């Protein structure tokens, strides 16, 4: 124990926490060098705090619907901001991270990680762990994150996801790479095995949820639906309701069913006896072989019935298709290995539970997820929104992702022909990550952050229309309906809020009011008599969040 005699209490606690973490990693068979070369964008957050800056000249508005969001910058910084603005609001997250193949696809500390780098896997795991931890906090309780990956890091990723989400909350699907429209496979082998697949790892926030809509399972083609009995609910096909492989002879789902012809079937079913009798009464049960066959459940074309997703994705094309989609938009080859739109479309179609979900992609790259969401809205009449985060490495944000989304929204000429593809419509707000100094003087840090957090608060509340008021101490923003307002008082030196309160008093509707304070408190008495006010002190919650993240991710950082 002699070597620990001079440790302070805080140093001993930190040592124990590190040992606990290492024990957790060993439980999953997952141990890597986490201290060899810390990630620069993470370490820098001890000295500067991420914020967002609006880029209004890149905004797109074609409707009065809610805005989609694009953030240009390192996704680690963007995810920190989103943990303030969008905590527990994401229905689905899809990411296509670098595969760490050693072929200049993964940059760590401004350098490509070479295949011969002895710390190649450690760097990738450090990189992914922090981002996945932040992303998990953004998911709703019933949310799911899909991660595309190949053999280079699949095994490590699966174990990492088991650690972060719990091994009972992680599933793996196989994306078969044969593109039927192209008639070829996209990967060839340098050894003995031809790679004909990649993986999609699904991570569920709290528990694995059933995916919805049988119509999303492409193994059931459109031709499978018909309406031979003129069911007023529309076309249907018969789905299996036997619990294959279940041997138990007890429980509410083990019972006997008698067919219209008198034949009996005793087994485990997917329904309880009461549920079966209710569906039989409602003509939702089909007996094949003219009434003599095993009962089956009628699955309607437009229903929201849940289904068991096949582990194989066999009909979602390949990066060849994705490459051609980009060529049609830009009239030239602009990116080598984009994901096909219909892969993301399929993942959204089977996992979204309502018509106004929020989808995040923080490795947005060429913007495939954004296009998939806009297509889904067009085809299904839904109003889903997306948030895309990408850096601008190789000008991918400015020259590919943003122009692609703009063309999809507004329309574009296909290839070099005169054919004009109509836009899908929609709105977009464009942001860049920026920073304020994290001063050793906490008061100064709060002042710095309060002056620069307006764009973040607008993103949090979804209100972007600034009301013109000639006062430098505050800003007021409204939504498109002018019935909800975001009111921000950020002047750290002017404590006379008379004009601010007067302007708020003129507004009808909900008013989210953010007021600078050196503590986590605001004097509520000054807003007495003004209806619809909800108060929050700034920037305490933002700063406290960043401190917690830094404490977890940066060695030697404390909360003092």
C-alpha cells in the first residue's frame, strides 16, 4: 500500500473508478490501451466549450413545416451540444462510421490510421466509445441506433455496444451485398473468401423492441397481398401464428383451436386464447385448405402489425447503387462508397412508430439519411425530421452533403439530360460548431457561454424566427405559427430587465424564458402576472453538462 500513501482522496477515487471500468471491460473481453494517444478533439474540450453558430445564408425554407438540421463540425462536439438541445428525443439514430480498414478511411488526431499501426484498434475503440456514450443519451426510451460496419471492427464494435447498451439490448443483422439491379457483388476477396456482406448492429436504449409493419419486410412482395373475401379493411396476406420451436405445454398461449371443418390443432401460438377468439370474431383469422388447415393471422397491407425482422437484409442494394444515385444528382462521381438510400429507408420503415419522429445521423457523410427521411415523408405522408452531423473533411459537408440535400428539397436536373426531378420539399437550418473559451475564472466562462448560446437555445426549442427588437440585451424568437416564443436575456452586466419583461408581456402563447444568472436560479417574482412563462437560468445547465462529459472523457479533469 506504500505507493498509495501520498494519494489524495480524489486521486484514490479516480484510481478506483478506473479499476472498475477496466473490470467491466474485462467482463466483455474488451481491453484496449485507452491512454496511449488521447483524441485531440476530446482533450481540447478542457480548454474550449462547443457551441453552435447559425449559417443563415445556407438555410432552406420551402414550407411552414418544422426544420431539418445540418451541423458542420466534428461530431464529438456536435453530440455534446445535442445532449443539451435534444436529450432523449431521438427515435432512431443511424451511423456509418469509418470501418478502420487501414485504407485511409479513419483519421485520428489529424492522421490516417495505417493498417500496420499497433494501436489501430485501440484508437478506433476510444474514438467510438465516447461518441456512442453521448449518442445513447439522445435516444428515447424506446429508441434504437443502427450502426453499419464490416469485418475489420465488427467483433470489437459488438462487444463495445454490449458494454454500453447491455448485451441483451444488442442485435446484429446481415446486409447482403449482392445488388440485384447491378448483377454483381461489390467486394472481392484478396484471399479465399469473397465478401458478400456487411453488418448492421442494432442497439436498443432500454429493451429490444419489435419492428413494425409486415409490409416493410420485402420478402413479402406487393403481390402477396390480395382480398379474396372482400374484407373491408383492404388487402391482406396470411401470416404464421404458430410459435415454432416452443415445446412448453403450459401457459396462456398453449391451447387447442378447432377449424371450421372440425380439425383440431394443439400447440403454442403467438396469441393468447382470448386474443385469438377476439380476432376470430372480427374475421382476422384465415384457415387454409378450405377451412381444414392450420389457422393463420390476416396481416393487412396498411396495418401497423409488429413482426419479427429477418436477420438478413437481402434487397437493399449496395454502394454501387448509392454511387449511381449520387452521379444522377451531381452529374459526376463525387464519392466512392455511399450507402444506398433504400437501406436507410428500410431501417426507418421498420423501426419508426409514429409519423413525426426525429432521426439523427452523426456520421452523415454524403447525406443519404437525409434523403431517405425526405423520401419517406413523401411516400408515407409523414412529417419526420432529421439531424445530420458531418465534418468538412475533403469538403464533404459544403460540396456534397449540403448540395445533395438542397437538390433533393428543391429539385435538380438528372445527369446531363434535360429531365428535371421534382424536389421533395422541406426546410433546413444549417449550423457550424464553434467554441468559447473555458476560462479558469468560472464567472468569465459563464459570461462567455451566455453570450453565445442563443443559437443552441433556438435549436432546443425549435423556434428560429427572430422578432426585430432594438435592444442588445435580449433576443426573442417565434415558431412559424407565432404562438410559441423563446426569450433570451443574455446581457451579463445589465440587470435592468424592464424592457425585456415589457416585450414578453405583449406576447400571447407559450414563452420559454432564458435569463443569465451566475447561479442556477432566476428571480421569478419579476415575471409575476405574465401567463405562459417557463423560466431557465443560463448557462448553468449547459456548463454543468459539459463538466460531466469532460469528467468522464478527459483524464485529470475535475468539476471544480
